[in-house]
């Protein structure tokens, strides 16, 4: 499980996160308006940004200074905002890039093709020609091929057509129920709270509200976000 305590972080001289502590739970949703610092918090979690102060722990060990690739080797996976894949490579080549050198690489790819039928259908299509939703599924599939213990997802349903939003939501819920730990940034409050054991609302880089997930939390979250 991931712990983040009293994180101060930013870019250059600009401080974005002012002492943020993540609620401790298997699945956590991070909510907040544009620019609140959600993606920055995830970048600190995976190690792309080193915090100025505060600690990051994974399964009880201090990983605050650990490089992203070492975090991935320990079982963390990160899907950044914006459906990123290698657009000039096919769906299959994108998956092979991650699977190459892994013990059961082919089986890991097959598992993801079964999970995401659209990827199987468009296995030979260049990723740049997939729809945004399919590209997001490809990005999640790539992350899952690393067999993570924890998945960090930055707005997986942003800018995606509604039919695929439902599929991606279903996948995230299923992964959580399979026992994968999830740190999720989401604009869809209803889904985020349904998926999460705990939530954190960020407002201008401060933790403005935190509590248990579940449908009953929505009213409190919307109130916290209206401030
Ligand atoms: N690479 C960067 N360099 C400098 N400032 C940045 C950088 N990335 C983000 N910021 C700034 O940090 C603040 C928080 O940005 P961040 O991307 O974490 O917000 P967010 O909550 O993820 O927003 P959104 O909902 O739009 O994705 C913003 O003021 C943003 O302009
Ligand atoms: Mg963001």
C-alpha cells in the first residue's frame, strides 16, 4: 500500500502541494478542480517529482528518493493523463514493448487482449489511429503487463466517448475487486467514490477534505469542491 505524508512539492521555485497527506486505504480517489495539484501528487507518487519535504512509503518501505523505474520494479504502475502511447507503433507493438523480456510476456499480452476486446480487434492498427478511449485502454493494458500491485491512474475517462467511459470504469472497479491497489484521479465524482475506499479533495494544493468512499460521500465532496 502507498503512503504519502505531508508532501510539499512543485516545479522550480513554485510550490504546488502544501503538505498533503494521502488517506491510507487500498483504493484512494483524488478529486479537485483543474490546477489543484492532482497530477502533481501522482507524479510525486511514481517518483517523477522529488518532494521538497514529506515521505512516500510503499509496502512500508521509504521510497521517497527511489527512481520511477525502481518503483515500477517494486510493483507500482502509472498511467499518465492524456492517453499516451507510441502513436507510430501498432497496438500489439505497444504491448510487446512492455512485455519483451518478461517471463510470461505472451500470456500477459493475451490476458490484456481478453480484457480489452477493442485492443484485440485493432491489434495491427497504429495507436495513433485508435480512438481516445481505445488508446486509454491500451495505456492501462501496458501498465497491467508489468503485473503491478498498485495502479496509479490520472483521469482515465477524461475526454472519452461515454460508451468507452463505462468500459473503463468497469475495468477499474474490476481491478480493485481483484485486489489491485488503485490511486485514481477522476473528475466523475460518482464513479470515483464508488471505486474508492477513501477520497481526498485537493484545493489549491491543500488537502481540503478527506473521508470514506461510497455513494453517500458525494454530497460532502461536492460541498468541499464548491468552496
Ligand atoms: N511541468 C510543470 N511546470 C510548471 N508548473 C506546472 C507543471 N505542471 C503543472 N504545473 C502547475 O502546477 C499546478 C498544479 O497542476 P496539476 O497538473 O498538478 O493540476 P491538476 O489538478 O492535475 O489539474 P487538471 O485537472 O487540469 O489535470 C498548476 O498551477 C500548474 O500550472
Ligand atoms: Mg491533472
